[in-house]
C-alpha cells in the first residue's frame, strides 16, 4: 500500500478568510496587548472566585474523584492542582482543575452565551501559565481573552437556539475560550493559533443530557474538565509541532457548515472584539448555589434583615421565579440546588454559607423540614416574560402581615456587580475552612496584586491544601 502523501488540492491552498485572520491575530497578540484597567480588575475578581471554587470543590464528590484519577496518571511536574498537593502535567492539571471548579454551583457564568467560562478558562490558563512560567499580567490578559472568545463562539452558533436543539453551549463556548487562553500563554503565532482552533473545533462537543446527571460528576467534566483539558491540549499539541486545517471556520465542510442552522452567525466571532470585553458581562454568584436560586435568596435575605424576621414568625412563604427555572430547582435532593431548602435556611439562619448549602444531613433536620413545608414555589409567566433572573418572595407572617420583595437584578450579575469586599467575603467563606485564615488572606492579596507577579508558579504555595 502506498504511503505517499495525497497531493494538495485547490482547497488546501485556499486563502485564510478575513474572519479567521482577524480572530487568530487577536489571540496571538493578546499577551502583549494592554487592557483597560476595569477589565483587569474584573479578571482578578473572576480568577479569585474560580480559585475559591476549585479549592472548595476539592472536598466535594466530583473534586475528590478528579483528584484521585489525576493522581493515578502521574505526569511530568508542570502545574499544580489547586486544593491539593498534586503537581502534574499541565493537561492533567487542567482536567482536574476544571472538574474542581464546577464540582458544584459556585463558579461564574455568562448568561447571554449560556455557558460557564471560568471553570474552563481559568484551569486551562493557570496550567499553561505555570508550564510556560508566564507573568501575572499575561495570565490576566489570557483570562479576559478566553471569556471573549468563548462567549463569541456561543453567539456565533446562535446560543439560545443551539441550546434548545440539544447541544450543550456550556461545553462548546468553553472549549474555544480555554483554547484561546492556552494559545496566548503558549506563545503561538497567528498561523499556529489557526491550527489550534481547528483542533478545538474537532474536540468541541456537548449534549445537554448533563441535566440528568444525579451526582454532578459528569457535569463537572462536561462544563469544566473536558473543555479545559481539551483547550490546553489543542494549544500544547500545536506548540509541539502538530499542524492542522488552516481555516476551520471557512471553506469546504467547515465548522459552521457542520452546525448549520438559520441562527448561525460566523461574524459574531469577531464582532466588537477588542471593544466589548465579555468578562465585563459575566456574572459572579454571591451565593454558592444554583443560578436560578440566586434572586430568591437575595429577596429572602433582604426581608429577613430589613424586618428582623425569624422562621417562627412565618406561616407561609411564596417564591415566584421564571417558569423554565422552577423545574430545575424545585424540591431537589441536592441541598445547593433545592430552592425550598435554601430559602428555609435563610429564614432559620439569616443567611446561607458554603457549608450550610452543602450540608446534606441538614436536609433531614426536623426544623428545616418543617420550615421547608411552608415554602411554595410558583412558576411565574410574568417574570419569564420580563427576562433575566428575577424573583418575588412574599412572606405571610403570623401577625397578619404580608411582606414582599422583588429582586429584579441579582447581586453579582454584570448589571449589579460585586465589589472587592463582597468577592473577598465570599472567598473567605469558601477558602478559610481549607487554607486557614492566614493563607486565605495571603492568596486574596496576591490575586489583587497579580499584575506584579513575575512567575505564576509563585502562586503554588498558596494554592496547596
């Protein structure tokens, strides 16, 4: 059998499309491109938030199995896995780190593109930055880049319709975001970036049946571990000398042909690139629980703190949220995604902490169950039509009063962002039980001054647990 290489065709020599040329040049230039100060500040918020999700996630089911699996693989000592003492290959670190970051519902999200960027982009970028001994500034620029490209990839596929068709936008956007960040930190030029994007396109996948995952383990892989490790692999293979299709977004049998629909818009990949920074449109969670519950907890806590209410005074509580969100969080058997359970905790405790929202045993507590029975979840067509994530909580009290609070903009969203102090408070709650107060404080301060860090590997002692 002949082993001769097939002759090149006219298709092989086709010019690079303007879209792909612009995209690849932008990615290649990212480590050397200064960003607005507010973008760098937001990147620090999302980095710290994701590190906290990774370290806290290291003690949860998906995190422990990921750590055990990666430990069994060995690997060259290139990057650490936060929340552990593992130093392994960058690929393994990205895989485990991604699963840790989405080990539950603590990590960030980008609502317009229907995906969670941080749990894929941060582990891939952190592992590649360690492997290549990049600076803190280069890491922050790569993170902002990953959020930009991941969101735009989802926009280009027609995010909402793509999701409704059964594809997992959470995996597709994350693949391209992680790949872009890893390419920038690997120092790939524009031509090599184009090859890496082709590998990303081949690996990008995702089926929305993750919704039926009872243990959150596959979901942690789908959202975080898979895109983080695949994105890093795409960049690392090309850096090693792999070549690929020079333009996966144009020409015969391209990426968008494979996912053709009336809603595909390839030009969305580069629209306002360098002008609108999607990390600014990303959301942090004030509460380490499922996104559909955030507004309900905002409203419940506002009523409890303003009126100094305790659970004994409540005869009935009505929580209204969007129709499609109600089914996701209605009477679930996992504490951090069960709306009634979490609202009951706020009524009893005055707040929800990471520990209380993950305490499975407390779901059987007699007092909690009694309060939970008072809470009625009502799907609201009006809130669905209004859009966004909103909630109306009405507390009917024993003295006859009915107190109502409407959360129209959730705390931590792009429209109502958290301050440094609020981000620190959340991260203190997640990190202190594992790292202790002193190292938690040191890690927070190091992230705020990351642009002065000469080598990202210097973070390792602060991430070890």
